[in-house]
């Protein structure tokens, strides 16, 4: 089974995402209800020597009381975040990303519920912030979930873990390019390869075979006889051609051919 089939075979983590989002949303809603009921119109409660202060603040802006007076804008942004997370959930197969997106979804829904249900009205509702730390803006549990989810998202992205469960690294593209640049093999057999019918031009020992020398012509061959005949000699020797004068006892002008009458 290849990696793509393994990823496709993994179960979707939507259940984990929904469970984490539900827990984050429930903790945020319940804590806000309790804080508003107990601390509204009451003095702040200081704990741990002032390291933690509980007070109710109505926030018309974003997280940590940022951007007050832009309630409509942040309501639209929160709605877009929820829609984007739900779209990502269709290809979610990573458990760490399921937890991450669950925290983001739960936090976004917690603050969005305040904007839709609390005064002064729908889309204009003020978010309840109640946790205060020294030298830090007041926030709520929904803000904490969003911050934790964002930090996890950055960590997972830096390690190359994708929402669908695959792992991407910077060296993968280089490896793929190196594999694709391999030289193509030709179908023609090489002369030196075993089993090849092409002549190699090498001696059995691996050295280049010397070029064959031209064989010398025989001394008494047809070529020599033809040369002698052209010079006036007979094929049998160097004497004069037939029909010439003879130096025998018959004297000059006598023919060596016997008379037909005798």
C-alpha cells in the first residue's frame, strides 16, 4: 500500500475535532455564566497575591480587549474562521491537527456566541472577559483556546505535518527532481555488454585487437604469369613467345613446330 492509500485509509478525525471544540465551548460558556452571576456589580477578586484577578469586563472588540468599537468586523471574521475550519475538516486525518482545529473552533464559537446573544444585540454583542494577569489584557477561556490552537498550528506547520496526515519536508522537492533527472537508457545494446551481438573491437584479454595485415600475393600466381606474358615471355619461363626464332641446331628461321607433311 503506497503512502497515498495509507492516508486515504486513515479514519477521519472529525469526531476528535468536534469533541475538543465542544469541551472548549462548554467551558467558556459555563465560566462566563458563573462569572457574570457572581461578579457583575461586585468588586474584583484577587487571588495568589494579585497574580490573578477575576473581574467582569465587556469587550466590544477582539481577543484581549483589542479593537474596541469594531464589533461588526470581528463578528464577520469569527464567522469566516468557523466556516474555514469546517471546510478543512473534510480532509482531516491528523490527530494533532484535529485537536488544534478543535481548540480554534471552540474558541471562535465561544466569542461568536457572545456577539450574537449578548447585549446590546445580535452581531453587536459584547464579549465577556474575566481573567486578568499582571501587565496583560483581560481575556476569557475562549481567547485561551484560540491562542493555544494558534500556537499548535504554527508548531505543526513548522514540522511539515499536513491536515491530511502527510508530512512535507523541504528536501522532498530536491529528491523528486534528482529522481526525475536520471539519464534515459537506450535500447541499442552496447558492444561491451555480455550477450551483445555487436562487435566489440577488443581482444579476449580486454585489449584492442590489432588491425589485420594484407596477405602477400604468391610468387607464381596468375598475376605473375600475366606480367611475364605481357613482356613477351611464356607462361612457363622467361623465353621468347611461341612463333619466334630458335637458337637450336635447326639454325635461324627454323620453326620448332614439326612439318605437317612429315
